[in-house]
C-alpha cells in the first residue's frame, strides 16, 4: 500500500506550488497511473514522495515513510529516468555493481537479465543500448532488491508499441504477485489500457481518483475522425441531419481540415458525405480524450472537522459513514485537513447535504513507537475532531551509501576498462622513460627505478595513482548510480573508507609493478650490472609507497570536495608544483634542533607501551614525512580531509 497525503511542493518566489495538497492511494495488487499533461506536477509529486525535494506532506510505503525504512532498495524500487551508468560499463557489470550497493548476491544480476530479456546482451556496453534496452536495464536495476513497491516516472516514454506492451506486462506481473505499482504517464489511452486505477492531476491538484472503468467512461469518448477539404460544409450537413433525426451528435472542428464527430459512426458520416458530394480523405473510429474531468470525492475537498469540546487531534482524517444494512462505507481517503474551522463535514464535495460522520479515522504522521503511523478511530454519530496542523514538512535527507561499500568500489573500478588501460599505459611509459634516463648515466638508481626525471613533477606511476583516485569520485558524480534522482552521491563515511582503501591498494600495486617492470627493462637493455639493491632500501621503499598512496588520496579527496575529476588531478599536481616549493622555502637554512629520541618521549607522554623495536620504524616514518615532498603531501592531505569533512557535515553525512 502506498499512501500520499497532502503533498505540497515549496513555492518559488511569487509562483504557486507545482504540487498543491495532493492526496491519493495506490493499493497493492494493482497498477496505478498518475496521469497529467506535461507540467502538471507528476515528476514533482514523485520526488516529494521519495523525499528528493523539499515541501510538505507525508508518503507511507506499507505504513512507513521512506526515511524510516532500513533498506529502501528492498522495499521501494525507483526509476526516474535513464540508467545513470558509465557508458563503457556492461549491462551485467552495472547490475553486479548495484547488487553490492543493495546488499544482494551478484547472481541476482543474471537472474534479472533473464527476466527483462537481456540475457544475451549482458556483455554489451550501456552506451550502445537502444532506448528500449536501456529501459529494460533500468527495470532490472529497480528489481534488484525485490521491492514491494515500484515508482516509475514515464517508463514508456520514447518506446515503441511493442516495448510498451512488454513493459506493461512486466508491471502487471509484479502487481499480480501482490506488489504495488505507481507510474506516471501523459497519455490517457495508455492509462486506460495498462492501469487498474487512474489518478488524474491538473496544475498540481487532484482532479479525479477513479477505477479504470470509471475513467474510461468519463474521460475517453468514442468518436469518428474525419479529414476532408470541405470540413465546414460536412460539419453543417452532419449537424443538420442529426437535428432532423433528433439524435445527439456533436461535431468539433479540429485544426485544419479535420473534424471529430461524437455520437455517430463511420457509416453514418460516410453516407452523409456521399449524399452531398463531400470528398473524404480519412474516416476512422477513434477514442477521443475529453480532457481532465473533475470527479469530486465524497467528504474530500477542504473538509474541516471540529469537535464537540474535545481536544484537538493532529494528522489526517478519513471519514466513515454507514451504508445500507449498517455496513461501514469509506467516504474519503486519508486527507490532510488545514485549519480548524467549525461546521460539519460537507457532503460529496459538489454541494451535497452536510452530514454527521459515524466515525473518523485520524492518522498521526508523527507516528507511534518505532515510527509506525498511529490511526485513531473516534466512533459515534456526534464524533467530531479539530485539526490544527499542516502536513509535516518534507526534508531532503542524505542518500544512503552502499550496503557493501568495499565490494561496490572494486566492481565500480574494474567494471570498466579505464583502470586497466591506465595501469598498462603507465607501466609501458615508465619502462621506456627509465631506459632513456639510464642512457646518460647521470640519474641516480632510485630515480631510475621509479622513472622520475627532473623535468616531471611526479613519476608516471604516482601521477597515475592520483588519476585513478580522482576518477574514483569523479565518475561517481558524473554517473551517479547510487543516487540517480539526487544527481549526486552519498557522503557516507563507509563509502569514503572503501574508496580510500581500494585506491591505496591500487596505488601500492602500481608502485610495486612499476619498480619491477623498470628493473626488468634496465636489466634487459643494459645488463645486470646496473640494477642493484640501493642503500637504505626500506626507507626508499616506504617513501615510494607513501608518495603513491598520498597522490591517490589527494586525487580522490580533491575530486570528492570539488565534484570533478579535473579538480582531483589538479590537487595531485599542486603538491609538487605549489606546496613543495613553499615547504622548501620554509625549511631553508640549517636546523638547530634535532628530533632524536622522539619515540621515547612519545612513550613517556602516552599510556601505551610499545616494543622498543618499533622506535626504529617510527623514526623512519618521521624522517620520510619530514622530507619536503612528504611534508607537502601530508599538509595537502590534511587540508583536503578537513575540506571533505566540512562539506560532508554540511550535508549531514552518516555511516
């Protein structure tokens, strides 16, 4: 069951709200269509329901608002547009990555590819999929968590009739299993053909909430479509003959030479045209759209219920009355009531007689224990309630992070060929550069092993580590698969830790491979005499590992703060180009103080007692950090971490 109560968007300046006091229900086991012309507020209503936009109101999914559902992907499936996936990622890779985000097994991806008819296209890239195939992939991503409720925005837009028929069949199959389906559409014929219930809105307000049979009877009318160069003459002839035969026929002149004839048939119109010599270019039976037809719901429409001296009750009300044989009849869905004016409940909203309800259901949006909404029944013929609260405000909450962030990040990184191509290219460039530098014999061996000439601000491997780190967040913002409707990604600590861990691991792997490949290239070209184990190898290895990991983290944090891959790369290059010269300037001149004995003083200061063998490693780390490059990198990382934490706190980041 999906219940939307009092949805109202925040007005902009002097403009009225796009959605104004919209209330409806989507029952389980059926397909509900939210119908409206372009600009009527359909998408805004969905965004309010999903808490993607500020406003007022409340939406319950099986009795709970979305922010109180522990795992939303397993309860509500959302598709608000095309699949926001990397165009170079395969369909199977996209679903496997989203499986990690939803916390479901990776085998679920292959199952859903079979369900949506993409079993043979699992290895095809997203960028090469047609509109129909892309929509099928979107439905597969929606169904990953096996949700009870599906919320889809214009799912058939741009599809062929065959694809539309298939999609509606899939939605009906989901509803037949007890699920709830709500989708928007601007085509009344499609709504009548594919939905069980149609909710019509116009300019953000509810016009009608009807079963599809009632909708077809009141909104869709059979007509005869006629095209003729003598439209005015034919209209006069048909109208004159209808009056003579005392038949109710309506002739509407459309644009150009087209007529719409209601209350007649093709045979009658064709015979009239033949008798009067009117040429016809088209004559066909069609179903015409009569436009939004307001169908007032009993007990709804600004009803204000006031009590007989009782305390005010906050929330929304549903009025019950007694039908034949005393059977309770629901006169309205739960609707928010504004103000607290007096007077009985009006009748059917169209001027009917006022009645006294036999019972009033009051729905408290604030909820009871565990956030479950509380429904209070106030029985009795004289039961009256005073409502004194607007619908609760809707606040946009931070997007949830993936349930398995480390697995998600690994699949995101290696799901496209970009990372592999960067790794292979950098190893080749590093080997060639190392061989060229060794030819002159003036480059020290440590610089040869990492291929770091004086002309470059960073070794190729360290720069590649920074580039991969920048792509880690840059691609997330460019293709926001985790929070498509928000256009951003969740600021979650778990996701950040996973990205830092994976980027550090890739940087270390790249650092080791580059040294091994460079050493092998030097050995192959110049023989074994050139490559030896340098002095202070552990300290050099720690410095090289620290530089690689530091560049990766600088690129990652820079892209995370500024939401651009280019910003991450700029943060990496800023360390040797800007920060290192500044640090060298500050450290210029001889040192008059020594840090010898620092580990012992730290042991005396703290309450932890570590082994004395750790002192040597601690001093090695301090010496590495004290170097100009190490100090500049540490300073840059500290600034970037503070900036990321600040921007995350502004967005109320959580685990």
